[in-house]
C-alpha cells in the first residue's frame, strides 16, 4: 500500500478527533467556568538507512532536495516528516464576566481557581463561581454539591443573616463582620491539571504538587465567568475540519484507484 494511503488515513482520523473536540467546545459555550480544549500536534520523522552514516559525511553547505536518484547515490540525510497527535491542551484564557448581581455569584478576574471539596472528600479546583447557601448547613456550595473551601481548607459557612459582601481579596463579610477568608490558587505548571467533568480540575495521578496562592487575580462579586469558547471561531474551525476530512477521503480514493490500476495492468500480457 502506498505511503499516501497511510498519511491520508491518519489525516482523516486526526480531523475526526479534532471535530469531536470542537463539538464538545460548542456544546459548552454557555457552561459557567468552562475552558475549551485545543488539539496539539508534533512532527514524527522517518529516516532512511543512510541517515545513520557518519554525520561528517552528511553535513553539506547547501540544502539539496531529495530525489529517487539522490537517495541511493548520495550519502546525505533524508528525513520524511509526518504529523501526529501529541495531546489535547486546555486553553486557560480568561472568559467574559457576566453581571448577575447575585451576591453569591463570584467571578475570577485573572489566573487561578477556587478550591472546593467533593462528596468523595477530595479537593478539586474550579472557575465556576455559581454558589448557593445550603439551607441546613449554611455552607457555600456549587450546584453539583461541592463545598467551597477557605484558605485553611475549611468549608465557608455563612453564619447569621444580613448583607453578604465578598471583597476582591477574598474576605467574606456578613453585616461587616468577617466570617471567612477565600483564596485564589494556581499552579506553576498548569499542565499538571486534568479536567473532571465540565467545570472541575484535579491534579493528574502521579504528580505530587501543591497549589500556590496567586496575587495576579481578584474576585468579582455579583459576576460569573462564562465559557472562553468563541462560537464564530469554533464554527470556522469546524468548516475547515470538515473540508480537510473530505480532502483526505479523496486522497484515499485516488490512492486506492492507483493501486487497483497497478494490480490490474502491471504484468498483463497484451
């Protein structure tokens, strides 16, 4: 089978994977605190046998394009590059802040996350600031039942009644009395995080890292950070992906026709 068939096949599978990511991004365009995914690529080089000759013999002052004759007659390096999927990267760029005037809605301006504890007892990180007051425990919680934590990793409890104010640096006040201190945390390398569902993040297994308090972010009370997905951009990417997929299909069809023609005609006695 020709190399073009393999290249086109992988190209089509890559575009299928990219289309799934784009569709998921579009499905979460209105999800509070959602961070879109991007597909990353890397180059993979195939080497000819003579690439492993003495490197001093392959160094030349000029770049010569390889031909079939050059490959066999000249002891020079010949690399053939193909693209492979490296990984899916999370885009942590800031989403737009939407004003709600709800005192328990908190938006983060800048880099960082809220700390929340799940029903399983583990600590997660989120940009979803859509909190509510539990009617029985008075704890601030997300709609999924994750409890908001303060700087000491204790639940934020809104004791008493009255006006709730949350300052930019995380002071939680009820009628002017401080009841808790929030903190926005981040990681030196955000690549250690993985998505848990649509709005949560957790440290990947095998990484023993702790978050650090950031001074490059502040809290906006009465606001929610929306998804950072740009609908128009994603729609353009979807059209581009579909057209590329169709092009890969045509390459595979043409390659198959050429192979069939060779099988049918080569060696035929006329």
